[in-house]
């Protein structure tokens, strides 16, 4: 049965007098000396409507929670940040957009300023409400590194909750690298003190690595520079939005490098896969899980990371059509994102792929959430054992080979896109074809193999 909401909890911190609601809340004893409103906060909400009173109560409650949490933790920086956040939240509760006093005088109309002054009639001098209405607190200076911590812990916490430990680690390293590199080039800076000149210095540092003025060869690609600059641009924008600031021009706006079209990795010829990679003994000295993953990629066209992270719940050997299900893991104790929504798909098991999954019905624990290590292992083995047709080939080329085999066999375009996990650029109708249909088609391109290679 659904949990019943206690009416007292629903109307917490609300009191009523002469039909009007007030926000009434005790200040925690532990921080009584730090909050001048101790022992009890009493604030008129100016409404007889219970729903409106609850909404205003929620905003004041959030503002006080932010303030008290930081007062408990201590530290000048945390305290300044919490007081500012509390003022922003409280201004919203009172029906205003928080702005510093200087911005109010410069940007707001006479009518808007008069509205703020009228609201002051119901507040006490030097109270948190007065500071919120009149913009009495300046945005505290925050270092770029501290802003990044807030970005991770507060701003995008909900966006990264579905990532696995390995995915979070990779995401964090990529984002943090931009901050670290910027500090190496421009020195430690407060976020809002970063100037256009600083951003251009960083841009030119990257330009010298991407397109050096001398005859030296480039050491980095345009995408590397764009990634760092883009991450700083997003950090700046999102932080300012988070703390309720407007009017700041992002110093990283408009800075980017032209990226040339990347050449697609060449596919393995089908004959090469059969005669070289599937040759008995060719993969014999490769550990058995890595060997199994190679065979799976070749026969299903799945991304290496999709195969490496299969779990027992995604492997259906007992169904009428044995298959694997590529999908995100929603387990809060073991989450994992996948590349895109279009990547969610069922892939029938045919040929060597079926034998592989019968041998590994629980998945590949050695490489779960360690796809970079897996990729490095496989690419190194293939190079050292002459299993790449050219220096341009990589393990991922097996996926391109699968797509080529489907084209040669005359597969329907949308079937190819479904099996590859590519986006179909049209409205979706129906279920996308049955597993039986996909299975019949995939049997046509199944590769011959000797069972000893599994």
C-alpha cells in the first residue's frame, strides 16, 4: 500500500493567526549562537491559501537548511557560500529574483524597486529577509577548483548518478583535466575573475599544440582542445546559473577549433576474419574472456564496451531465440549508462556468438567496467601477433566489418541500424521487427568457425 503522508509533516512549520499563515520554526540549539533569530523563527507568509503557504514554507525551509548545514560544518568559504545560497533561495520565497544591490539600482525599473521597498515593511532590520530583498550579500569569490567541486557534487549530481564507477571515473578525469590544465597555463584563479585574456591565453596554448606556428608536427587534435575549452565554458555557465547570477559574460564563449572530418576506421575483410582471427590457435595465448569478447564483437557487431559489460540479466539463452539485451543497468548498487537511447536493443545469438555465451552465461567479470583495459589488451595482442591487416585497423574495426557484411547480404537499412544501435531518423512505429526475423537474417551472415577457438 502507498505510504500515508502525515498531515502534521505536510504542514510542518506552518501556523495560522486571523486566517493568515506564518512560517514558524525552531532554530537548532547547536547553532543557536550563530543564528541571531534563535530560538524561534517567525515570518508572516502573507497568504490565507494553504497551498501557497506550503510553497512559500518550502522555499524558506530550503534557505534555512542551506544556512544551518554550513553553519554546522564551519569554515569561512562554506559559510559565505551557504549564506549567499540562502539569500538567493529566500528572495525566491519572497517573490523576487535575487540581485546584488548594485544590480538592482542599475537594472531594475522604479516600479520593481518600489515593490522591494514595500516588502521591507514586513521585515526586521538586518534580518535574512532584508538581505534577500535588498541584495545585501555579494557572490563570494570561489576558486575554479572549488567551483568544479560544487559542479560535481551539486549541479550535475543527478546527471551522473546512472554511471558505473568506471564511467564516473572516466567522466571525472576528463572534466577535471580541463581545470588542471587551465591552472597550469593561467595560474589559479577565482572563477568569476577569469578574463577574456585568460581564456585567449588558454586557447592559444592549445592552438600551438593543434596548429603550431613552427614546422613542428601537431601533438594534439582539435577535438582535444575543444573538449577542454568546452568543459570550462559549461562549468562557468552552469555555476553562474546554480548560484542565481546573471549578467556575467562567459569568457570562453566563441572559442573553438575547426575539426576536420575523421576518416572511418577500415573494416576487416571477411576473409581475413575467417582465415586469420578465427584460425584455430590464432587467439590461443589470449586469456579466454578477452578471446570470447573478440568473437562476440565479430559475430554481433556490438560495441566492445557493450559486450564487456554484459551481465547474467542481459543474456537469454533459454528463450526461443537466444539473444543478448543491450540496455542500461538501473541497479543503484551497480548502475551503468549506455551510449544513446538508440543503443538499447536485442541482438540474436548466432554462430560462434551462441557458443561463446553458452560458455560465459554470467558475462565477463574480468572486464566488467574495465573496457579501456580490455581494449588496450586486445589491440596490443592483435598488433604483436600480426592480426591487423594494416596499421589503421583496431579492434573496433570488427564492428565495421559486421555492418559491411549486412550491406553485402542486402539487409534492410533499418534492420542494419537497429542491430548496430544507430539512431533511425524518423518517427518510431511498431516494435521494430521480431527477434525471429532478426535471427533469420543474421543466420545468413554467420561466420564459419571451428568450435576449438571458443
